[in-house]
């Protein structure tokens, strides 16, 4: 697929811990590659991680995708929410179990802080389950205000357990 000259690199975090999480994440990766004006440049391995916040739930399967997209941040987020909906995502409990969670982590150099859309993702630098997979595919990727993905992954991996699934 050809993407327009104005395309940017965007990173998306994927996670699932219900109803065959590996299948949900693998299917979502294919769906990201099929979004309009978008192509999948790279994807991390799958990682198994303990839940954050609400501990009484199954472990998660996580991954990170690197996209090239012509979609603006809000348009890309709308597409991500639609993919979640198709996978049966229900938002009942914050940090609760879910069939699929897609987070827009970075969108080029965009810095957005508005209701429903914060880029870079506000907790990106705190979460090994996102930074470690990101570092696998783009270790030199800057995480604004926190060094590179590779540097931050080393720091976080010492604090939070993240293992390849």
C-alpha cells in the first residue's frame, strides 16, 4: 500500500487479556495494516505482563505497532476505537479486563492535550509493557522528556516484569 508524502510515524500499544488474547492482538495488528492511509512498518513480539491497577484479572498479552499513516491523530484514534469495538471492547472498569485495548502512544512529533486525546500518551514512559516492546522495534525512538525507548526500557524492565509470550 502506498501512503501519502505527508505521512508520519505513529506508535500504537496493543493489549488483551480476555477471550484468546493472542488472537485478538494478532488480528488487531492485521487490522491496523488495513486502516485507510496507513501501513504497518513494524510490530514487536508479543509480551505477557501482569495487570496494572486492578490486579484480580488475567495477565495481559501486549505488543507495539509502528505505523506510517496519513491519518491525523484524532482520525487515527477514531479508527483505533472502531477496531476495539469490533473486538467487543467494553469500558466498565478503569484498568479492568478487556478483549482489546489500543492506545495511540506517539503520532510523529505531535503534542496534543485535549479531552479524549493526549499525545504522547501521558503514561507511556511509566509502562514497561509498552516501552519494552517499543524498544524492540525502535530502540532509538525518543520518548519526549524521558530519553529513548531503549534507555527507558532498561530502567523499567528492572522494576516491572515483562516477558515474551
